[in-house]
C-alpha cells in the first residue's frame, strides 16, 4: 500500500520537463506571431502560414525527442520507487501473520507486471506529447487567422490584435483534448497520468502478493479531503464512502462488502490482475487511495473500536471543498506567470509599431497583480490550515531571475499608482 502522502511532489521532476515544453511552445508561437507581417495577397499569406507551421513543428519535434529520452528514465524510476515503497508496507502487514513476501525485483511475475505498466504509462505520456504538438500547430494557425480577421475588420492594428490574442493564449495554457470530450491543461494531464500510473503500478504488484498470501481481503487507505460524490455520480465516486474499509475480493461477508461493487475495482484471485472497472472509483483517474493484502485477525487502523471511520464525513467534505478552491488559485497563479513570460517576450522582441514603454507598463501592472494573488493564496492556506503547494504554482522559465524582474515591476507599478 502507498499512503496518500506518498504521492506529494513525486511527479515534480517529470512535470518540470513538460512545463519546459509548454513554455517552449508558448515562446515559439509568440515569436512567430510577432514576426508575422501584414500581407494583402491571400496566396502569399497562406504559403507563409504553412511555412511557419512547418518550422514550428520541426522545432517542437526536436524538443520532444529530448523530452522523450528524459521521460523514459524518470518514469521508470518513479514506478520502481512506488513499487518498492508499497512492497515494504505490504511486507510489514503480512509479516504480522508470519507470511514472508518475495522481493519484487526478484519476482518474475512482478517484474512482468511492472514492465507492462511502464509501457502503458509511457504510451500515455507519448500520446500527450503528440497531441500537444498537433494542438500547438492548430493554435498557431487559429491565432494567425484571428489576428488577420481583426485587422481586416478594422477593429485593431495587427500588433494590438496579436498582443491581445497572445495574452489570452498564455493565460489559458496548452490544452489536451481526450476522446471522451474532456479537456485538461498539459500540466494537469501530465500530473494526472503520473499519479495514476504510480498508483496503478503499485496496485498491480500488490495484487501479486494478494495471490501469494492466498487472502480474500484487502484494506484501503484513508485520508482527510478524500474525493466527494458529485450529483448524478454513482456512490463509488465518493471515495470518502469506501476509504479505510476492508473488502472481500470475491463475495461478501457481514462487515466486509464486495470490492468491485463498493469501489469499482476488481482483482482476479487467480492471476492477480487488477482492473479499474469504473474510473470514478478506486485506482481511477488521479486516485491516491491504495490497498494492501489483509486478514480479519488484524486491527484496522482507520476505524475506531466501534468500527466507525475515524475521519469525520463533514470534516472530510469541508477539507475537500477547500482543497478544490486551493487548486483553482494555483491554476490562476500559473496562468498569470505564463502571461508575464509571454509579455516579457513581447518586450524583448517588439514589432516596429509596438510601444515598448506601454508594454513595460502592462508588465509592471501584471507583476503587481501577481504579488496580490500570491498574498491571497498564502492567506487562504493559513486561514484554513492548508499546506501551501508551491510546487503546483511553478512555471518553467519563471525562476529566480524572472521573479526578481516581476518584483521590480510590481514595485514600479505601486510607486506610480
């Protein structure tokens, strides 16, 4: 079993690579739009657009080749560490019953499971990068078309149109569209993929030890702030309803409900293969709950002497809702930093008809607003006893030097107010 806190910040190293990709694309598109001229000939304009799309794609592909090599190394390391951490917990539990578990790195069945999960996870990340590259080319053409339309309508100059469009794009970030119709930012998609992959890989290895121990019971972890069921969702979507409980893999007994019916997760007692039957439940998208082999002779650490979950349901719901607000603030902070990066790119590479002083004033104003957003975020966390997640507000290319520039800009704006 992996405890919920195990996942905190584990994806940072891999996530940083994709943040770099996102900001590379943002800067690449910014430079191309700023360097675009206003062409009256439709054919010439189309040829220029196609050329820009091809050059941009080549640059991104080069970046992706490096990213893929690093991703493979980091992903394998993350999954291996998760498996070993989970095994140590499972071994300690079953050791109380005199059951010794084999080392996962010396168990052929476990190694096959780990390799299969690694390949599946790498495939998902590879699909994300391909989707990102494709979407960035669509975004580039759409923004060029929108700028041309604004100019043709006499609404704005080309420079003003480009600045407005880029500001909006930077605030939005790069999206990944899923076949289901769901849309997530690239960062959210990578974070979700990595956490889910770590959890599912460790779960599949644990399932091998469930078979080895010949037990029909599993115990799920519990944590404050567990996901709460939303309207029109099945009960299993409320992770607070089944966390910290013991389940029967096959059948059910008084006090031990059926695993699949309660959580949406199933384990084959013969092969040990685990299946996420309903992704809203256990081991589904972004789930941080884990399970371990169990025996009814052991004491469940998550319930009191009366068998009631130690975590109060109302307190859990309140914490969950507060954490959702915290996530929204973090998304806003990341978006604002991307806007500052893009605005600095405008200042560094202005068109001849751009007013650099005005761009700098906009940068200073946005920098001041960032300091206010940071203050609101920290105050919110302090007032609600939440741990600030500074890793979640990081943006590649917004390091110490960029923070220093933004702080200077904020001071200039405050002084001139």
